């Protein structure tokens, strides 16, 4: 008897899940989305690379200051 109840419960659960999956509405009542505007920097590729300052000496530490 318990086995029969378990099988009926499984069949009922599968039926509810399948009905819920196929019974979704196809009418979409949401407003249409606005087109997203992507802002890009057109001058990025035309600029020269920044200058490198590798030839400068490092500044000395100010250890004498309190």
C-alpha cells in the first residue's frame, strides 16, 4: 500500500511539473527595451603612447627630517 501511494505521489508530482512547464503564457506584456548606447573613445587608437621616464635618477630619501 505504501509503495502504491509513493508511485501515485511521484506520478502526480511529475504531472504537475510538466503541466507547469508547458502552461506558461506566450504573451509578453512587458514594454520593449530601449537600445543600449555604448560610448567608445574613437581617438584612443590615434594617440601616441605616453612617454617613458626611465632615465631619471631616483629621489633621495629625506631621513634627516623628524
